[in-house]
């Protein structure tokens, strides 16, 4: 929800660092993979109930997630970079939620519901991106991206706020997971509604009709 508003500020802060990393030969994909390693480490730390370690690794993951885009803007974005960025983000988010179920089986049902909710937000996001690419629909409201980013109530910032909160206070995981999962379904519903309005009524509707 707030990603578009914060994007210009984040880019101004990270772009000089991205240019520096690019100048010394660092590739954006390397930063993305390093961020994934930090995120996977955060999930392991959550599973072992090492909250501060998990929070530190999650912060490193998010820093890399911003820096890979800054490096890509300096060196030139690639299709592989866009693929890795989104795919590994979803794996990290779901892995962290799964880790809470590993740490405490009482969290399992709420964790399953939240991962179920991530399927809704993720598929609606990626399915629209595919059709947007096909139709030449584009936007740079969230910065220069490899494909169309369809917004919603729960975007990157909201997800990180949720994850940081439950890492710091793991006893809040179950109630917050139910709430955040419900908000994710609102996001999915609004994305479906937007797609129906934007894509409906055209002969080229992706159904073969």
C-alpha cells in the first residue's frame, strides 16, 4: 500500500550505493542471491527461536533486496534478475512463515492459512504481470521494474512490518497471521477486481474465446 510513496526516497538513498557496487564489478544477481541466503538464514533462526539473529538476517535480506535493484539500474536490468528477485522474495516470505510453525506447532494452522493467502497475492500479482507484458501495459510508479507491479493493501512494506513484528514478538504470530492473511485476501480481491475492469470486455482476454 505504501510502496509507491516510499520508492522515490528509497531509490535516492540506495542508488549511489548501487552505482558504487556496479563500478567495482558487483552484479545485481549476486546481491539478490546473497539476500536470499540472508533470508534463508533468518528462517532457520526463527525455527530455532533465535529472534535477534533472525531480525538481523531479515534486515540484511531487505537491504539486499533494495540494493539489487539499485545495482540493476546502474548496470542495466535483466530478465533473469527480475525473475530471481520476485521468486526468491516469495520463497523467503513463505519460508519465514513455515519456520514459525516449526518453532511452535501451535502456530501451524495460522501459518498454513497465511501461506495459503500468499498464494492468492502471489498468483494474482504474477498472472496480471504476464497479461500486462502481453498487452504492453506498464507503470513506473514503484520504480523501473522488469514487469508490471500490481499494487494492493499488502505489499512489500506491509509484509516486512508484519514479519519484523512477529520475529520480535513471536507470541503474537498466530493472531497477527490470521489478520495479515485476511488482509492478503482483500489484496487478492482488489487485484482481481482491477483485472476484470482493466482486461474485461476485450476479444484478447487470454481465454481463447
